[in-house]
């Protein structure tokens, strides 16, 4: 059975644009998976509190969202995403740390799930313009289970600075 999932992508280390482009290609190569759509790339400031280690000097993030059609179940999908992160040199030093690549399962069909290491929908997605704007670009009528329309959630994020990057096309 094929499922529709939305994956959040982010990077702020080691050529973030290249990291995201490579990750888009790798998502389409997952077993039983097709890359159905990909958003534009967006630049955003790192999240965190001013007292967080080195938050002032972290480079901006490049973010995007991918829509995939996959036969993978949620836990198997998470496992493969973590493997892709690892192949990109991802280290988990502290929350919101700089990273070569971050891949998050944002949505998976209409599923609501809270299991070890995986919560669907992603628990913070409705508060983050860098997730919502690219999501709305590829799924303008998207609803977040338990939250409501993504477009309504975006209205609460209008104070967050987000820059759409020029496309390579």
C-alpha cells in the first residue's frame, strides 16, 4: 500500500544547498518510494535561545519540504531517514545544534502517532514558518491532523523571517 508523507529537510553546515539537493535525490531512491514533489529552498535563522551555546554564530539554515509516495511504514521510514542523515555526517550534539542534514517526518497520511523516537504529525511543525511555507507551496490545502489547516497555522508565524532562495532552474 502506498502512503503519502511529507518530509522536512534542513541544513546549515557543509554547503547546505548541496546537502538539501542531494537529500532530495536520496529520498526518491528509498525502497518503494517516489519523490512526488519538492518545494523551493528557503533560508531561515537558527532556532534557539540566546543563551544556547554558540546560537549567535550559527549559520542560517536552508529548509525545504518533500512530498513522497512510499510503501515504507512510519518507523521504517524514520530509520531510513536517520541513515541518510548519518551518511551526510549528522551529529546530535545538543537540541537545535548546527547540522549537515536534518530530515523530519512531518506528516504521514492522516496518521497521528506517538511512538519511541517518532511523533506524527511533527510536534512543532505548526509553529515554524520554515516548515509551513514550503509545505504550503507543494500542498496548499494541507491539513495537520489534530491542528487544522496548515494555511491557518502559517498566519501565526508571519513574524518569522523566511527568505525564498532563487531556483537553479
